[in-house]
């Protein structure tokens, strides 16, 4: 298991709630569903996590 935690990047500023959800999904090895309006950064988030 990796000790790396997602906390946002220079290109993507994540809220505390989003950071918690992403880290929980990564830790548990489970998928996370990200939904929202077009242009809200869903694809960029996926790229930053990958």
C-alpha cells in the first residue's frame, strides 16, 4: 500500500472534502464517482490522481 496522499497539486486545488474522499477511495482500493457540471474539473482531477 502506498503512503502517498492526494492533497491537490499546483494545477488543481482540492477542497478538504474532496481530498478526504479521494484518499479514502485510494486507501480502500475502491472507485470514486465524480460528477458535476461541464467545466468543473472532473477530468483534470482524474489526471492529477493518476
